[in-house]
């Protein structure tokens, strides 16, 4: 197998990445790297099984303090002035912009947080110059004075201990990594660094009172995550660990979707209607690892008691396929349900939060549930919207199939991350506050590949290992290999009833297809072509052969309007077609 992969012209295993780029293993000179764009934030499931904003560094332009993202007060930033902790000349000099007799100099960035109060941790790397102290400031009236020469704590800002924890770590060449945390913040928080003298940030400064800064970060949680450099933060590939994957990450690619509900984590907000229900906010650790999950329980016994619902006033039209999803966990009640109401009430699916069983599914509805860490589940239903008002509903119940819910103290369910989206399956969670939010489609490109650089002349092969995003209903792969921008000569992969399908067409729109057996989990597929035929292999079997005329396939891309959702763990190209035995060996699970 390794000899076969050594013949590959391009191998992408999503383990190395940075903003805008997923690195290829072969070739290693950069020509095989995939350029990545999304132009918005996104979430993923990290290696600990938690929902995580990607990138986790909420600060933008983390190594460019001269950028307008950073507000400068009485400050001169000299960009790329000295060697940073990572050995590159990317550290900035931070100095007063003149003589300051009774003022301060600082750099700061206002970072918008969610509406739910959460713990946050900030880091910055700093090194002494002519100035030996700094005030590292986070939030409002929260800060610590540090000695830049030895990294030691000096005092709390205003003498008040408002930082939950702090530390400094020597990282070489006079640099220290400074870390401070706050227990709860929401709205807007400020990541700020001030020059300081004698434990005070206002004093007599000259331009010689300088120091050096690099690597700012703010992340959710009470501990610092590994530093991740950012520019605009928007084009960071998402390496996800959802749906298994053997402990190795996969590259998550999704179409554009909008979460149509507001306050997706704040069910105590008046935006959410309650029926015989009480909501206690922030009572438990949610799937993102912080204490922001809400407890929902019946306030009295009755039909539909303990229910949350919301009318969706815009974004859904009759005939739209709509998916509702939420993260839920048993908290005295072991059954949850989801529903969309348009004419009369009826739960559309019941979910057993102990066994993972889904029962009592309404006609025309598909349902799924995926287990996360700490007994959390993500549950979903998909159905076609009809005429009339659209309501999205989540609730708990005593047993599957019953709408009667008995009030018994605070017994209910924990709820987090509600989402309503137009589409045939649930995509990654899109957090919202006071309005809906949109995650833009993921896209990858490679200029050399698009010019046919990794493919042979009228021959080649492509191997993909991954996970269909959903195994309920129709699942989707997002590859289009095309000769002329997906207009007349191309083949693509999609699915029908949990089967992967290869479809081809030519200049005369002669459509042909080959369909695999049922896919129940991870898949490996290979397509191998010459000027006269295309062969399709899935999970160790030759599915079939399609005769063709000469198609010089030159471009691979996600199809932007529909077939654009998948989780990749490996993508490999060959400049020659593969022998059947090699393709079978390569795709055997």
C-alpha cells in the first residue's frame, strides 16, 4: 500500500494547516497545498469531542499590532522589528509616540463575545526593551502588572484581585508568555497591553520606554489553548473529529447555511416561548465545555408541559426542506422530542437520551441523533415546510410517544445550541445572539491541480477516504472533477438512499451513473479513468465501468450550489490510472 501511495502525485491528509491553507503531504514543496476560503466563522468538534469556534483564537491580526484591528493610544508600533518566539522576524516594537508626562500608551482590541457569560483566557508574548513592566488588561477594570525582565507578578490593577488565574512562562531569548483569565464575560471584551513603570500605567514616558510584543490570543474557557496565529480569522480550515474517524481529524466542508433562530443558547430569553416550562440558565457544562447549558423542566403536569418553541417569521417558504437540531442531555427526564408545527401539534420524533433510540417518527420526517461527550446528544429532524406559520419546538416527556409530562421538581432536560436551517441535513452548529447568523460555504482550490498538473494526459485516478456527513436519508459528497468548469464534461459524486453514486456526462449531456452498496459509516472510494473508460471502486469492490470518449479532466472543486458537503480524511491523486487490484487494495476498509 505504501508503494502505491508513493506513486501518488498529490496526497492530502488534513493534519497540517494554517489560516487559508491545508498542507499536502505529497508534494512537500507547497505546490500541492490546498487554498481554503470560508469568509466567516465556523464551528467544529475538537479532539476532546467538544463544540469549538474555529479558530479558537478570537483575536484578529494576532501578530500585526500595526493593523487597524488594534487601537493605539499614544503609541508607535514598529512592525516586524525583532525575532519572535517562533524564530521569525515578526515581533513588533511597542513604544510611546513621544514624551508622555501624565498619560499612558497602549494597544487594545475590542472582541465581540456571545451574549452568554463565559470564562475567557488571554495570552500575549512580551519582551523587555527600555521598559521593564507592563499592565496586561482584560475586560473592564481587570488587569495585572508583570515584570517584563523576569516575568514575575507585581500587583493587581487597582489592588483588586479580579483575575481568576494568571501565569508567565519563559520561552527563550528574554520572551515570556503571559496568561490571564476571567471567570465570566459577555458582550465585548478588551484585550489590552499598557506600558508601565513602578506598578502604574500612567507616568513619565519617553520614546526609549519600549518593549516588544507578539502573539495575542483570546479563547473561550478558563485555560489557555495552544497559540493559533490569525489575520482576519475567517478562512481557517476546520479539522473535525465528529462521527468517529479513528482518532484522526477530517477536513469539514459545508455549504452556506443560516441559523434562523436568535439566542440559540439563551432559552431564558423572552425570545423563546415556554409552555408550562421553567428555564434555569447556565446550570451545567454544555457541549462547548463551559457552564452555559440551560435546564428546561415542566412547571406543572400536563400535555406538552416543559416545552420551548419559537415561530420562525422569515427565511422559510412553503416547500422548503427544513432541518431543526438541538443539543440535549437527560436531567431527570430521559426522553426529548422535536417538532415543527404548522397546522396542528404532533411531536415529529422522540429521542431516548439513554439508549440513543429514535421512535414515533412522523410521516415525511427523517430524524437523527449523534452522541457527543458527557452524555450529550445532537438530535435533529428534517421535513418539508407547508403553508402557514412555522414553529420549531423542543421538549421533554415522560416516555416515547407520550405528550404528557409530569412535573417533578427540576427534572427535565438540558438544552444548548438550537438551530433551524433550510437544508436536508443538520450542518455544524452556528451560534446566534440577537439575530440569525450565516456561515459561508467552505471552498478549496489548488492552482496547479486546476491546470491539470497532478493528472495525466487523458488518464488519472482519484482516491477519497471520508465520512458522509449524514447517514439518514440522502447523504452528500462534494467532489466535481471537470474538463470545462462543470458544464459539459465532468463527473461527480453524490448519494441516493445512503449509496454513493458516480455520475458522468459529456458534451451531448449523455448522463451515466454507477451506484455503490449501502454506506453505513466510513467510506473509501476510487475513480480511475483513461480516454476510453471510467472505473468506480468503493470499499474494496469494483462497482462498474463506464465507457467514454476522451475527456481531459483538469479541475476538482466542491460544487458550490448543491453537492457541497463532506468530511475528508484523505484525498489522493495519481497521474496515471490504477490497475484494478491496486484500486481494490486502496479502497478496502
